[in-house]
C-alpha cells in the first residue's frame, strides 16, 4: 500500500556535508505549514484513493515543528485519505529537539516511529560535522524516547570521514547495539558538490574522503551488526527481524508514494513528479491554489531500470521472472546477458531466478545496477 512523505525544509544549523533542501531561517514556518496543508488537500487524488500504509516526516529537521503542528498535518492527511489503523508514522528528529516534554507531546500526535539523526556518539565528530546536538544528547534522547514507550526507533550513523578511526567506529556500533535499537541506517560520508565540506576540501582545510577507509568500515559495519542479530536488508539499512522501515521498503519495492513539500518527489508507477526546490515559490504558488511541480512520464525502459536500481540493493533481490512477467522476456534476457562480470567477480548470486548481492558485491551496487540497465528492445 502507498505512503506519504512530507518534506519539512527547516534546520537549526547547516551540517557541513548536507545537500538536502532546507533553510536555517524559520520565519516562513507558519506560511509553510499552511502551504503543506493546502498541498495535502490539492493532491488528495494522486494515489487514487488507495489505503495509506505509511506517513514519513523528513527534511530538513521535522522535529523543529511543534507537536501540535505535526498533529495538524497528520489530521489533514486522515481527512483526505484512508489511513490504515496500524500505519507506520515516522518522524525524523534531531537529538536536541527530543526533550522529555516534546516526546510526551509527540506521543499524542499519532507518531509511532522515530528516526533519530545521531550520526556519532563522539563530541569532536559532531562538531566536525557542525551538528546541532552534542554527544550527551545523542545517547540521552534515545533513552528518553524509549522511556516514553516508543519501541520502533531507528538511528542514523555516518562512517568513512577522516576523524573516524576503526576503534571509534566500533564504539559507535557497540553503543547503538547496547541501547537495543531495533533499526540502524548507516551511510558512508559522500562529498556533495555544493556543500561546505566540499568547499573546505577544495581549499585544503579538510582531508578528502578515503575510499579504502570507507569500504573497510562498511565491512566492519555489516559484520558487527549481523553478528548482533541484525538483518542487512538494504545497502544502508539493518534491522532486527521484522523491524524493517515499512516506508523505505516500499520505495525499494516500487510501491507508489506521494511527496508533499518543497523538493518532495512523488511516484505512481506511471509518472514521477517533483516539487520546486524553493520555499518562497512553493508558498506563493500554493497560496494561489497551484502545486508547483514538474512531471515526467516514465517509459517502460525507465520503469525496468528503476526496478533494477532499487531491488538489487535489497536482501529480497531483483526478480528476473518478475521482470519477464511485468515487462516482457526481452528485458529479462537483456539483463541475463549482462550478468557475467558480476558472477565472475563473485558480486552476485542467484536463487530461483532472483539476483542478490554478495557481501563484496554490496560495495559495488551502483556499478552493478548500471551494467544491468536495459534499453528499448529492437523490433
């Protein structure tokens, strides 16, 4: 069943590595809430009345909103959509926002899952990233959420940056495991072109990313978490059995979703739609009753390649029979012809016509997907 994503484009500080769409100026927040409410109403038909299984507040920093504002947005969604009684409702949150009173208030909104942007439990690392929270808040916020009765929690951790030794990385992972967090998302630091970090590296103020360090810490990550009982169900995501992110899993499985907010993307299996990446324009157009977006009609080739790109990253894998059934044997045969390199290098394995990545192959997921992309069959 489909999901709804809401992009909340505000942050207290700009993390040096981040290239997501956000503003550190909160003055437009009241107008933005009105615009989000308006878009929810205007986009009510996008998912054709299908039952909503997940709601996800991302950003930016959604926890910068008041609990009553989050509740208002959820109420507007339930006004225009049929939402499952057991819907997963996730709020991305910074540790410094999750004081005891805020957590108590959020419990009344319908939010039942937290994605906490910890990144590291080391003070010097957080300062290096220009995070808004400190190391003490990183750990105490998790315990406050747990003490309030929230069991469905995930945290983000970053690896592969110059300050992170293998010993510190092991400590971060051990802390997360010790806190009994059921889901962990972990990402290699990437240097995006327009970020402060990229500028620092160009000017020689910071070291460039070491790809060998990043690869080694990825292996350390997978070995440590799998030994602790986590399933590596997607390249960057680990969960105790049955504790997968339902919202993100649906992305990787090609389930339709509606994106609300500036820069948000939507997908309905036939088209992809994306909103303008400008807060003022977004607010202005919604004030006129318009959704400021562009739409791309997906060709059959686009849809096959999207399935390849997303499915190959998961433990459920890429189904050749599914491709043949949904799109035609021409595409499954094209893919079959391009599997040799990945098999020869022990990057993939096959079972019941389903291709999954090996441990080594996970280091080359993007390259493998690119080699398998299909083109229009010759008639």
